[in-house]
């Protein structure tokens, strides 16, 4: 029987790239909080404004986007992010374009992270009741395309700064995790960050707290700890 691998290394600087304002908190908020608490400089890029994330046909997309930006800022403070940035692209219309890849290459080269987190774009069907949001898949592919080879080679997007090669990528929301991070010490910060995104929650927020705890406990059982987040780890350096 293979013993699950727990990642205990804290990176010097980390970058998370996700599609919507709440995605990072749901996907890896416990990991980002643990890294930040341990001294890592953690940055977040959100690709879309989240303005269509509602079941209300009469809602204003512009007003919802403003509300979600406020929720993002509140969650970022709880997690302990060094910075967060929203590219402001239209919710539901994300495309893996040259402009998006160039933007991400620029951020990678500017921040020079040794670790990057993002969506696993290959994870599509989760049982019979959910399939992965198109923006998630697109953001995942755009990030991978930006990381390798683009950000690492100087002839790709030379106007975006000096080349930088990221050491490791951790893809969340994956169907094939190969490493886990113990988030037992930061599970309450993850819950708090997720609950900041009240525009995405029903009036009774108790279910959201229980959902976060249940999912983290499930991954914890796989990893042999109380609470965990699972990732597909990819090495980009020899």
C-alpha cells in the first residue's frame, strides 16, 4: 500500500491563479493560509469578475462584480495574502488567448514564484452530479501554457520581462491527487475565507461551513491527518 505523501515544504513565494473570486479559497485556502502563516509571500490572480455568478435573472452583473471584489478583499485578509489582483475578464467567457497567457507570463516573471497553484483543467466529470466549470478548465490550461514553456523561455513574450522558471505546480480540484497538504492548523481560516463570499451562499450558511469541513476531512482521511487539501503535483524543473 502506497503511503500518501504530505507536502511539508513552505515555498519562499507562491502564486495562485484561479478563474473566479471564491475559487482559491474553496480549492486551496487552507494551504495558502498555512504557507502565509509560515512566512511565504503568497499572491493571488483571479481571471474573471464573477459578475454572472447568480441565479437572479434581474441582478446587475456590474453590481455583483463589485460585491464579489469586496468579498475577495475580505477573504484575502483572512488568508494572509501579500497581494490579490482581478484581471476583470467577463465571467463565463474566459478564453485561452495570447493576451491572457501574456498577462499571466508577466505576473509570473514579475513575482518570480517558486510554486504556483491553479485549476486542474483535465478534471471534468465529478460523478453524476457535477462537471467542471468551463472557466476553471480554461484558466487551468492558460496557466499551464503560460508556465511552460512561455514564462521560462526569453523568446516568448519578451516584452513581459525576464524569463523565470517555476519549480513546482500544484493543481487543485483534481481527480488524480498525488500529494496532500495538512491544513488542520488553518481549517478555520479556510472556512472563514469561504464564508466571506456570501453572494455565492444561500441564506443559511451552516451548510457551507459543513461542506468545507466535510471535504477537507475526506481528503484528510486519504492523507492520514484531520484535514487536508489534495493536489496533482507537477515538477517544471529537473
